[in-house]
């Protein structure tokens, strides 16, 4: 018989594939007791000039600073002054208020689309505080905290969401896909994973020019399954690029849980091990831990000691976007069961614990943030909301494409303007 005869394999076991399934589905009672959450302050902090291999145990650990008593403990405690902590808290509260107002605006039909970062505010805000103002971020659509922390005008963010006359991007980006070079915020791409190779390339360019600025790239857990993720890590490792690479593991990529991207096999931070670069796994709901990890990685990059891959372990409390209903694929109360708590409440409790905050001041600050967001919304809506945008400036769609407009596009522009009346 031929060795390819099927009868020779009749007693062999049938092959089967493993399809990851989330632990809980709609109607289940979520129970995260199986998660290993180490005590705050237990993770060691290597020197920034330590070999990358010394960080690799930290890819399965979890860097935490805020303890159950809300005090900052351990070697990763960044020992921030109260003013810095209060600034971070205010920025986080502002982000949440902004998200709630814009979510409501979308539901009222004032714009087509919005994405909230509820439960993840500490990650972008603390990262912005940890990096230099001149450093460049390559964000996803859930890092609006970077702009708010850097003082970008709320009105301009809203004008972009409404695609109105005040939109600096002229309506050419989806709502929430901001871009502002002056604030170190690279244009958001809707394609998954592009931020990593862009950040690595920018960082390599900075090194080639002898610049002192570094880059930070951002993706979600689902995008680690994209080829761009691995291409970026290869270039970052080979050329020792001065870059911080952040993976925000919020447990869900649209309606696919993190296991589909490989979370059942290893942490996302562990992928640093295979590339021989530094890696950290951080409690993403602990603003002090986020600050400390990003500052450590930034100092390492700035000292020509290479890239760091950071996994921020958190939870996406809301739907993927306004187009998503998470109750269709996970329990409705799963966010409340998340064991790492609410990042805003944790930072607030820390400030109270050290005698630098109280409920009265917090209420006043929240009211101030709410008033600022409402005022910005009022100003932006004076310039129009998305459904009101018509054809009054239709000819602008031909701008900024060619230095010299080809004859056939010039003809099309004239036709569009004459027919559109603008």
C-alpha cells in the first residue's frame, strides 16, 4: 500500500481546532476571581539601563502602585507632587464628561459616530503627563485624553466631531479621528495596527536626524494580531528605535474578546520576549503605575537603550463605539465586576488618603469640567452640526491633493460647484 493510503491512518485521532470563547456571555454572572492580581508595590523596578531580559519577568507580572488603602507603595511609586496628581485627576474627569456629552450628541443626531474611553482615562492622561510636551504620539481612537491633557481646545475637538466650518480637517476624517502636529498628536488611522510602524518609523527618523524627541505608538489588544504589529517590533528591535509601544488590553476588540488575539496563550507584554526588547505589564486603571511605567520607558528610549513594549491591563466599560451594543456579546454588569476598579475613583481616593483632596473640592472640580465642556459644545454648535453640512463649500474636496490641479479635476470642480451652488 502507498504511505498515503487513508486506511493506514484509520486509527489516528481526528484533528481539531481550538476556538477561544469568552468566559462569560450575556445572562451570565461575571466572576473575575480567577484573575491573578498581585498586591500593589510587589513588582520590582529594574534600572532604566538594565538589560531587556531583566524586564521579562515583568511581562507576566502586573505593575501596581496604589494599594487597597489608596496609598502609593513600592519601587514604582513615581512620588508625584499633589498639583500634578490634581491636574491628572481633572484631565481624567474632563475626558469622561467630554465623552458623555459627545455620546449624547451622537444619540441626538448631531454627529454620525463617537467612541468613548470610559474606564481607560488614566492610560492616556498619565502617559501624556509622563512624556515631554515635544514627544510625538501615534494614537488610536481611544486616546482623546492625550489631547485634553495637553490643553487642546475642546471646541476644536467638537468641531471635528461635527465636521462643521470650524473643523481644521475640513470634514475629511471620521468624527473623533483628530490630528494636530503642534500637540504631538499624529493623524488617527481607522485601519488597525498602523500606529506602531508609523511610530517606529518616526522614532527612527528622529534618531537619524540626531533629534532628542521620542515617539509613543498606541494600539488595542485586537490589533496585535495584525502584521503591522510584528513588522514594527522587528524594526524597533533591530534598529534600537527610541520608541514606547503601548498595547491597551481592554479585553475586547469590537465584539471579539482578547483570546481571539492570543491572550489565552500569553500576555501581550510577553511578545517583547520574542523580540528581545524590554516589556512591562501595567495596571491600566492605576494612574500612578501608568505614569511610572511610561516615564521609565521614555527615559530608556531617550538614553538610546531601545524600545519598550507596555501592556496596559484594563477594561472597556462601554461599547466599542456608538454603533455597538455590547449587551449582545457580554454580561451587562461585567464592567462593574472588573476587579481593578474605576481609574478616576482610585486617583481621587489616593488624593483624599494623603490629605490633598475631599468630596467638596471634587464636586466643584467636576462641576467646573462640566461647565467647560458645555460651553465648548455651545460654541462649536454655533458653527453647525453634521446634518446641517451641505454643499456650500463642495469645491474644497478638490483642495490639498495636487500642487497643481490637473485639467480633468479642474473641470470636475467647476461642474460640482455650479451644480452644488457653492
